[in-house]
C-alpha cells in the first residue's frame, strides 16, 4: 500500500503547498463545471473558467506548454459558450397568454420548464467541416509545439537545440489526439450539441493513464470522474432532447 501511495503521490513531495492547493482547487471547479454542464446550467462556464485559468498558470510553471495552450483555448471557448448559452436561454421567454384559450394557456404553462432551459441539439452535417478544420489545425499546432520543445525548454533559444520528429514519444502523439478531441468537444459544447459528450468520454478515458504517466495524480483522478459524468450526461442530454421536442410538439398541437 505504501509503495502504491508513493507511486501515485510521490511526485508531490517536490511541489510547493501552493501548487498542490491550486491543483486541487482547479480539479474541484473542473468537476463542478462538468456536473453543471450535464444539467445544462449556464453557470458551468464561469465555474469552468476558474479551473482553466488555474491550470494555465500551473502548466506554465510546469513547462507543459501544449497543455497550457489547450486550457487557454478552453478559457476562450468558455466565454463564447457562456454568451451562447445565455442568449439561447434568454430567447425562450414566456409568450403572451392574453390571446390564448384556457387549454392553450395550460399547455404553455406546462411547457414553461422546457422553454426556460437551454435547448440542446444534435450534430448537423454543416458542423463537420468546422470540426475537421479545428482538428487539423489543432494537431498541426500541438505537433509544432512538441517539435520546437527543445527550443522552448532551452529558454526559446536555438543554440544547441536538436529538432526532429524522431524525438516525438507516444505521449506526444497521444497528446495530439486528445487535444484535438478536447477542442472539438469544447466547440460542440459551446454550440449545445449532444454529441460533444461522446468526444469527452473518449478523450477523458485516454487522459486518465496519460496524466498518471505525467505524474499529475489529482488531475488523472479528475479525468476518471469526468469519464463517468460524461457517460451519464450523454444519456441525460438525449433524454432532455426527447422531452424538449415532445413538449414543443404538445404546445404546437394545443
């Protein structure tokens, strides 16, 4: 047991208390953000911003620049998603009941919950080109980060730095994959697309062993929680979508 604990948390012996506390806070806010997103709560984005902002700082200090840029992107997309979800929620205001019959009023009032919440959607074919471009740009960007990593680690100096694809490891290639999945998922999440949860599930599951290998145990455990939440959230959003359209149909019929 002692050996297991040392393997999981031994690397934290070299960390300052501040870094450990900040990572824990980022993990807690990250989990809270995913739970709120699963319930289609706009609050998911400002809560998530706290987590991503902290990780940007920590990853900069740890010199994990690829991961740092990912979290910087998350921060930007969180602001976009916050605005998009808020507009969607505000656009579903209650109608004027004065000209409705009593039967129509009852149907509209019953539909109030669905109309006042975030309306989720399925992926559309027009989203595919954007996702393809985003994935391509992401892989190219992360690959360039790892290609020039010797220069970055050398204080951004080319003196004595050795470059080449032969220096890439399986961790680098896995990072390219998960980064592309995460960035696509974040964009789809901001657009309220149900399928973003599938991308989260795959990327989160891959990230668990990846972050354990990198030595960030708390972050790896966070992705374990993320995976289970994403599985539940996918089915929850599917249920919400069916309920949302059933109520809309009932209102239209009334």
